[in-house]
C-alpha cells in the first residue's frame, strides 16, 4: 500500500510538472505569462524534474567547488534534523525570535514598501456579477497550480524530499497522502514570516544585466557581494538573491528548461553557515547542476529546514535598494492558512 501511494504521488507530481511546464497547451484559451517556462523538449516533463547530467568543470578540485563525491553527501552531513525537536515543523524559521522581529521593525525608516510578487493570472477564473436596482456585486473563483516557475509562492517544508525523507527525516509514506501533508504543512508559518531581509544583487556586482546559464551564482560569490554591499547575513535573516530574471527574459531568453540559469549547489554552504531562515530568489537552482542531484539548492528545504520564496519579483527591490543606498529592510511574507497545504501563493512586502 505504501509503495502504491508513493507511486501515485510521484505520478501526480509528474502530471503537475507537465502542466506548469506547458500550461497553455493543457488549458485552451489560458493566458500565457511572459515569465512562464517553456515545456521541456518532449513536452511532458517539468523543468524541475529534468534529470541533470553529471558535469565536468563543477567537479574539478581547482575550481574551489565541491567534487561530486562531496556533493553526494553535501546535505546529509549538515542536516538540521532534530535541532528544534523531532516533531518541529518550522525548521530554520525558529531562528526568527520575537527579538529578531523587533529588530527588523527598526529597519523601517522611510515607510517605502516594495511588493515582491509577480502578477498572478490564474488559469481558471470564473466571474459572476449580481445587480439590483440600487447597486450590485461581483465575485470570482480562482483555480491554479502555484508551484513551478511562474507564481510567486512559499514552499512549505513538506514540499520536496530525498531518499532520507522529508524535513526532520519524517516518512513520505506516513506523512503525505492524496489529501496533503500531515506534517510540516504551510500552516506552520501561519503566524507569518517577519524578519530582516537582505538582498544580494548579482547583476550589479558582476556589472552584467543577468545571470546566464553558463555562469551560475556560486557560494563564494554571495560572500563577495555581501562584503561589497556592506551587509552581514546572519541567523534568522531572509536571504534574497537577485539574478536579473526580467532582464534575461527581455533579452529574448526563456527562463526554464534543461539549461536554466540560477544558483549553484555551493550556495547552500553559505546558507547553512549563516543560519539563514528563508531563501528568496528570482532564478532558482541552476540546471544542469553538474552532479545529477534531484534538488541541488531546493534541498535546503528538507535538509536545513529553510523554506523557499520561489519566483520572487526582485528587480523593483534591487532598484529600491540602490536608491535607498542600503540592502537590508524589514520583510513580511504571509502565506494562506491552508491545512495540509504544501505551500502558498504570497505577496511579500519589503519595508524600508
């Protein structure tokens, strides 16, 4: 029974991946976002499920990057499992203490706010109006898949896993079924994630418009950018990495597929060393990763307990940081309170 359940979940994940990889092909008349990833060559595989082929350059010792052997044990040796108790569903968000939140409020000085959410255009939207002689009303229904490479959303700690299980080593067969997650669902963050946010602006540091597929962001580079910006990334912080996704698309590229720009596996060491509580990004795991790992950077979810803010709109935030001449701010991420939910669409707000 357990193996059958696992097979069903995997098939559902594959079906969902196919839908977000080529959404307009699945729903006739659906609107296509300019930021939507193209389908994989066979039209049936999510870009996130594309099997990465082992690389060469990423494995050479002279690059300063982990070898493949090191990468295979990268997460297992540095897991946070049990750090906050065997039944803890919040992971590194535990590092955001009341004192940490209060200090974050001190970063609100000008009152300027910046939304980090992309425009949300659900594939299904039904609208009904009701009118009377003196007025009326309108209501609507949304139907959508928010995981993937289009909608700005927060991943719960149950979202992905490896052979060891989901966050805290819990069993996939016992804690996830067709009704959702019994452990570490999105309601673990129903109090909101409010903390100090730090933006690392990769294009500004490189003096290039965007991160290209052949030049992913490495962990050592994140440290260099933090020093150049004059910020320290510490325990309980929300780390936001801007890679120039909008500029990449404006240049005629399609974000997604087998060759996807983004963050290299080595960035996970930076995240773990500094006890980051949340990772937000506009470009996700770089593909291919050079190691054949299923979740190169997404693995921080189940290994370190770090939730991910996927598809964040960071170009306006980068502009605001440059104008404000500071790269730290108060960040508020408030997910929907959905029992058993594996994540939630969000509209994060940065407050200066």
